C-alpha cells in the first residue's frame, strides 16, 4: 500500500449537495477526492428499442442491477407514455440501488426486494419468484453477464432489454493519473478503464470494487482488491474507504 492516501479517484458522477459522505470522510482523513466516470452513458433511441420487440407492459417485475438501469428504464417509460402499475415488483442487486428507486416510485418494502450485494443472494431471491413473475431486465448494450446466463440456464420468463450504451470517457486520459486509491463500481467501468490505460500497473495503488461482479472482474485481471463493498455492515464504497483508514490509521496524512 502507499505510505499515505492523498488522492482518491471515485469513478462516478459527483454526488449532489455539500453534505456528500465522501466530502465528510475526505475532511476527516485529509485526502482529496475526484469524481471522474470512466464511462459516458448514452440512451438508445426509441426507434432502436422498438427493433427488439419488447413490450414493457407485458412484464410484472423489473430487475435492476445499477442506477443507470433505473434512470434509463423510467426515461423510456416516459417516452412510450407507460406508467408502471402499483402492483409491479422491483428486484434490486443491492440496498443502495433499491433506495435509489425512491427517485421514481413510492418506496414500499412489499414491492421492492433487494439482495445483499452478492450474485448468489440475488439469484436465490429471484428464484423464489420465478413461478409467479415475468421479468424485464434493463441493461446496457454489453448486457449483464453472469446474471443473464443464470436466468437463461434456469428458464426464467424474462426479457433482457437494452436501454442504454456505455462508451469509454476519453477525457480521462487528459488527466495525470497519480491516485493512491481508485474505486470501481461496475464491470463496464473496469473494462473502460483498462481500454484507456492498457499498461496500468497496480504497484502501491489501492483498488476498490463495489459489488461482487466488479471485484471478480478486477481479480480476473490480476489486481488485488483491498476495499470491498457491500459486505456485512459496510453498505457503500465510502463506508469501505473509511474502514480502510480506521484499520490503517497511518494512511491518513
């Protein structure tokens, strides 16, 4: 690990509001945090979506694996003038994603179900509802990988619906890359980063990964993931970063 953590790169859009938990932790441990997405997200057009011949109202439940999936699903619903019925159910891969749904729906536990952040737990939850639900799974043009394979192998009644595409953010390459910790949040972000920095060597850089799939992708590429979330009581990446400082007080400047 580095002797101290002076700069952290969080590969997401900067949270809105002065009371961002990242800013609170950065003041407490005296480091600078930059928010730079490795990906730019683009919506597919309504014309493109119609080519897939997927009818959203035919489905009783929605599977969400990211905040992007939530945003672009409801954007498309607005474009086709479809209002999700009150009885619709939503299955989310983590608590954090489930809470983000409050931006679009009235949050009720009976219709929002979430996993603990692991793929195995998410699969088990979905399996319990397999017989009663017809699922739609909004995703990017690269799909959702292992989850999609699981649903197909177990003969779920579901539609994998491409609603947005993700492309590497080439503006990232204009910056000097001298961060002590880099936090990744999805597989697409990992792939985009290594397309932008194909010769990246971890060295003393601390790598963080949110979600089991992200962590697996990083480890497959030979990188050590020292900051992991969600796990146990650590629900977010900012909580995982704070835990790192608590366990290694020498990292604070």
